[in-house]
C-alpha cells in the first residue's frame, strides 16, 4: 500500500511542479534578458511570444458597438481616453493619450497598431520608465518589464499633425491609429508560488521515501547472502 501511495504522489508532484515552472518560465527568461527596472520593446508578435510565452490575457473589440467613447470596460481591463470604436478596432487620434488599467498585475503588453493617413510613434509610459516605438505601417508593438504593473499610458504621436490629407470623404488632418488584438502576460499570484514550493516539497519527499524503501528491501538480500558463510 505504501508503494502504491508513493507511486501516485510522485507523478502528481511532478505534474504540479512542471505546470508551475511552465507558468514562471517566461518571467525568468524576460528578467534575465533585461536589467532591473528596464523595459524591453517588441515590434514582432512572434518575438513577443517566443520570449514571453503564450499570453494569459487576450482582447479584441469585435463585440463593441461602433462610436466614440471615453471609457471602455472589458473583463479585467479598462481603457480611458478620447477614442472611437471602428469596425472591431479602437481608433486614437494623433496626439491623444490613452490610459490602460488592468485588474491584476501584468509584466507585458502588446497589440496590433496600424497608422491611418500617415506615420507616427507610440510612447508607452509605465512605472517611471518609457518606451518609444515607430509606427510606419500596420504591425505589432509591445513591451515587457521585469517589475509587475497594472497601469500604464500610451501616447499616439502624429508625424503629420500639420499636414492635410485628402480622401473620399474630404480633407483629413494628420494621422490616426487603429489598435486591436491586445495581449498581456499575468504576474503569477502568491498562490502559484505556494504551489511551486508544495510541488517541490512533495517531489523531494517522494524521492526520500523511495530511497528508504530501496534500502529496506536491499538489507534482507545482503543478510541472506551472508548467512550460509
């Protein structure tokens, strides 16, 4: 019976440990690649996923009604600023500021951004640090920090604020920015770290029991071979 219990606990401990390590691995990799209190920027979704792992949070805006808004409340995320929902994306005018507020700590953020009518930049500000990314065409922009955060701002800088562009609807001044397909990586909660410690403890205990059981089984064999002599 003791062997059966040990056999059951060993794979369980391994599963718990592997699951938690997989959850923490992106943070370890990210922290090892940048310095303390620094921001690492990404201009490729593939690079973002390769270095940080699959995001726990993902948002698109397909279910939102078109129209102007000052606040968008989503599950675990609110966005405040002068914006307009346009066919499943959020449109920010050049020079506008958007505040992103998450319900729980994250350590990375990314989104698809497309400039309309020109080019520009996106300036992210988080925890006293900033990251400036050029936006010359549709693509991905993102950043990661080795310090967890919940709030940050994004300023959409217009390279053509004093240029008048003509389109089918008439004159349009400057550049606007479409934002969609938001992703973020969550910071593990203390309960997750507790699971890691519990898994490691169970794994160590199971190994000690197996070593002890192996020693007990080996002793009669040694004694039996010595008996006839």
